[in-house]
């Protein structure tokens, strides 16, 4: 029965799920029309909101792209890549391949979502070379499924934002959060760790149960798994190199710059404690990569490959930013489409069901706005005051938003783009399996927030 449901989801997705860019375009049209109907704004008003939002998240887009590039570059350093190959040599059967990929990707995504996405895809490719009978689609889906824990992990944008405090937090939360909320109340709270651990322990088994049998197994051509990192070989001796070429292939610059970055990172953590944000993560990954690659040329080769994986993000993120602009764009009465949706769900919540409806509300909006920062900007002005009114902890309300965002990523193909680019697959190849993971993790996430209420 379980495999029949899985196969039905896979077939359904392969027939009807459009390309991620087309998916974003369709969502744009839907939100445009819904905004006109629900908020009674003119088409021109909605176009203005669309344009104002279209370029509103460029700095955040750059951060997201750098997370992917630096994560990819670090994963391809000799030391880290050797570790990946060592892990890839462990599984001998399809069952072991799926389980090890899911666990490894999940732990890596908990540490850093960008690194986890890239490491999971690279690990899956290496495992596919050694375990040819494993279904390659499910293997990549298993690598992506670990992403569901990212917003409960060390790179979760909402927990890190409220931990840092600042005027942005006070503004978007309507003054309810007047000071920073430490990660001990969010990322390292007992209920958050419970959700993460249960998912990491049990989801590998769920993924294995989805493995097709017989002729339904998708076997990848080994030629498609060849390393695509460009290598600019000069085929010259040091005497034949120009001064510029010697610098590119010298370890001196990499060691100096890399050590400078690592020394500052050590200073940062020594003086400010374990306070991670996207800038710190990117900074650390960048200079570790420079140092571990050994020479500027090797680093640039790996970085060039990583940049290719950001194509979908660079092109599609402005469209989702535009959708966010239309979702939060208000009419003369101060009513927006996003506020109407969120308020409608939260209005029927009680103190016991508030966190549950917050997760559901955020998950629904995440389909249109696949951004933790965007979700916080949309939901916080509604959720945080309502939580205060009902006596709900601000930290719990914030984590409900975080988990709603992470949970919905299982059916939003946007963040799968980097992994798919590395794997050489399309969204239709893995989203059928991800739907099953969505239902399963939903039981854990929603059940936990009901219990702690």
C-alpha cells in the first residue's frame, strides 16, 4: 500500500508539475489575480506592488547565492571531498545508500542549509557510482529531504534574526519583540531538538520504504555522474609561467588570506559566542575553502562550478520577491493578501491550536514566498502580536513560523534547484517522493506543537 501511494505521487508529479521557473510564473499570475479580488486593488496597483518587491531582496538573494557557492566550494575541497568519498564507500546495498544519504544530508543541513544541500547532492552522486542498483531519483530526493530540518538548525534565518535583535526585529514584530531572544529558547529548546532528532532518526527508514522495485527503479548512466568541476590546466613548468600564472598557482596567497579569515572567525566566536548569522557562515565557509583548496586557481575552479548551481536562484528569486511584494502590498485600508490569509487562519486559533495554525499558515504562504526572511516579514506582524494576546511565548511563535517555512520546502521546488543542478535531474524527478516526506514530517512537526501547547 505504501509503495502504491508513493508511485501514485511520483506519477502525478511527473505529469503535472511544471518546470520551477514556470511554477514561479504561474504563482505570480495566481497571486496577481487573487490580490485584485481579495483586496479590491486595481491591476495597476498590483503591478506596482510586484515591481516594488521584485528588486527588494537583492541583498538577501546575494547571501543565499553565496551560501550555495561557499557550501559547494567547501564540499569540494580535498579534505572534505575525501571525507565524502569515504562515506560513499560505506553503503553496499540500496537500503544502506538511502539511509546514509538521508542521515548525512540531514545533519549537514542542520549545521548549514547551503552546505547540506550541496553535500547531500555530491554524496548522492558518489554513492550512485558505487551502488548502481539504487534508484537515483530517490537518492537525490533523500538528500533533499534533509533540508526539512534547516530552519530548526544552526543556519535558521528566523531564530538567528531574533537572536541578533536590532531595529528590524522590533519593526516587523510590531514592537512585541523588544529585545533579542537567545537561541537557548529557540534552536536549542527541548521541543526543537526533539523534532530534529525524531526526523533525523526515522525519516531515513521512510525514504527506504519508498524505494521502487524491479523495472520501476531509475538507474542513472554512470557517464552522467562524472565530475564537472572545470580544471584550467596550464601544462607549463614554473619557469614557463607568467608572474600572474605563478600567483594563481601559488599557495602563499591562499594561506595568507585564508589564515586572516580563520583568525577573525576565531576572534568572532571568542568574543561574541556562538552567534551565527548568514554573513558569519558565509565568511567562515569562504575562507576555509580558500585555505583548504591550497591555491587560488583550485579555489576559483571549484567556485566556478558552484556558481552554476545558483542559476535558478538568481533568475527565480526576483520573481518570488515580486510575489512577496504583491502578498504584502496593501490597499488604502491597509489590507494585503498575505495578511488576509494569515489573519483568517489565526483568527480561529485558540491558545492550544495557535502554534498549529501558525505552522499551517506559514507553510501555505511559503509556497508563494520560499524565503525564511520573507516569511518573517509577512507573518511576524500578524503572528507575534496575536501570540502575545493569547499568552503564547514569542520564542514558540517564532519557531512555529520557522518550522512552517521549513516543512513546506518539501513541496516547493525552489530550494531543490541547486541540488538538482548538481544531480542533473529535474524537479519532477524527485517531488513525488518529497510529498510523502511532507506528510510524514508534518505529523511530527504539527504533533509536537500541539503537545507543547
